[in-house]
C-alpha cells in the first residue's frame, strides 16, 4: 500500500495528529486493525458518492477505500549528519511515497517550541535543509563516478543520468527541493531511480488553533506560509488542521461529532481534508463497484488501464479480463437509476486500453 509519512520538528503536534488518525481509523467497521504496525494509521477515505450510489443501488453494506499514514517520529537538526538517530529517520522517510510535513501555527505559551518561538517558515526550513543535505550527499556520491563514465561518450544511460545530476545539483545547493525542478518523462524515470527525499511530493500541514478551525486560511501565519511555498517549494500544498481538536473529534460518537462540528461552523472534520489532500497528492483516484452485496470504493493510480484496475479487486479479473461495463458517477447521479442510464446510452463497454477515470462505477466481465 502507498503511505504518507508524517514528519515535523518535535512539539509541533505530529503525535497529536497521528493519534487523531489512529483513533479515527479504529472506528472503521471493515478493517482488521489488529494486524497494523503501531507506527501505521489506517483511515477510510471519506467519499460522499458512496452513499448516493447505495441510495440508487442498495446493498447490504458500504465499504470505503483506505489510506495509510506512517508516523516518522523525531527528526532533528543534524539528522543528515546521522545525529540523533538521523539516518534511521531519513531511511523511514525514504520508504514513504509522500510526505506530510507538520509545522506549528498555533500560539500557546504553555507549549515550548524547540527553536524558542512560533515560526512555521523556520520549521519548514529546518527540516527541509536536512533533507536537502541528505540528497546532496547521495548526489555527490554518484556525480563523479557517473561523470567519468559519461565523458567516455560510450554510455548513453550514463550520459542521460549525468545530465539529470547536473540539473539537480545546483538546485539542491541553493537549498531547494528536487520536486521544484521540471523534468520530462525520461528524466523523471532517472530521478525516480535516485531515491531522493526531496523529490517526494509534500503536503504541509499547519497545526492551527481551535479558534481557526472554521477558517483555516484565516490563521495569522497562513499568508506567509503560502507566499514562502509559492517561491521556494512550488507544487507543494498547505492545509490548516487543528490537530488537538481533531484528536478530540476522533473520540466523539456520531451525534456528538455532528453537534460539535455545527457549533464550530465546519462541515466536516479537518482530518477528512487531510486524507483527501494526501490521496490527491499521490495521484490516487477512486472507482466503485455496486450492485452486489456491497457498495464499495477502490483506490487506483491515475492513468491505470481497465485490466490493471480489475486486478486490484482480484488477479483473476485481470488475467481473464474481457471488458469493463462502465457508468460514470455523474451519470448515475443525474439519471437516478441504472435502467435510465442504459436508456440514455450512458453505459459504456470499455476494453483493455481504457484509462479508468475517477468516479467510474464498473462491472468487470472476465473469463475464469
Ligand atoms: P510532536 O512532538 O510533534 O509529536 O508534538 P505533540 O503532538 O506531542 O504535541 C506537543 C504538545 O503540543 C502537546 O502538549 C500537545 O498537547 C500540544 N498540541 C498539539 N497540537 C495542539 C494544538 O492544535 N493546539 C494546542 N494548543 N496544543 C497542541
């Protein structure tokens, strides 16, 4: 499964956010969480479309798709030099597919900040510097060796890699992440093989106070964070989440939750926004199955074709794939019944080259 690793300086609210995630995940009806690693938090991906599909095509149960967060505790200044178990942290980050970077954006005199004052930009810079330094070290190790081979002119792959390294090195030396560089598809493949920390997509989470819950972007630090990221880490995103309050919400029963959210003037927990933003960050999309005993959401990667997607449900579906009978959620929602969708000619018979779209409701036909 794909996973987003939660990083951040000590005392910014990482554990609080992770606890909120685990508590929310423990509510899940269909997940055997006894098997989960304590550093991994599984959550359901909230999706209102499931309830609507189930209303039109009723089934016994609704099954959400899930998403995983990993708690990567304790990165500190000097991690790239192997200080404070630094290597272990960097290694844990390397295993993740995306990074959720928590910074402190709440004021509370009772909670000390490691650098003495609340300064989210400084939080971002401190951690990113460690990641940039770690990447520079791995690049430098390769640079001279690959340069030597490339200069012989006899190795196309080495030449291509050297060109990429030449593109990356000065950006890292400027303190900027590799994800801020634009690469073409061939270069992207090479970059992927370098396993760099700063090439991973990042979602910044500003841990805001409860008072900013109804309007996270109204948090006083938010404008400067956005400005900083636009200039220094384009392509990344920031959302405001009140970690402390989210942990409390995750412990409430449905009625309490509803009442509390109404009182706060928000439609849904901030955790839902976090889950959806992380999902999107990884290029993940959702398709549905319906009409059997359950109405179910499944995760696939943007750009996957029908047989591959069928294989997510069962490998037999991929092996014996014949076609995908597909209806888009918007059509089902609009016409109100499968019958009406068919009569309007909106049921599509898609073959093996069909690129599955977010919101597709699919019935796979296959040979056994
Ligand atoms: P970590 O070291 O980054 O994992 O930080 P913790 O999650 O342990 O949080 C550090 C301290 O800040 C704890 O005392 C939390 O209760 C507190 N804290 C976390 N989030 C919030 C918040 O949103 N508001 C306030 N006021 N305190 C918070």
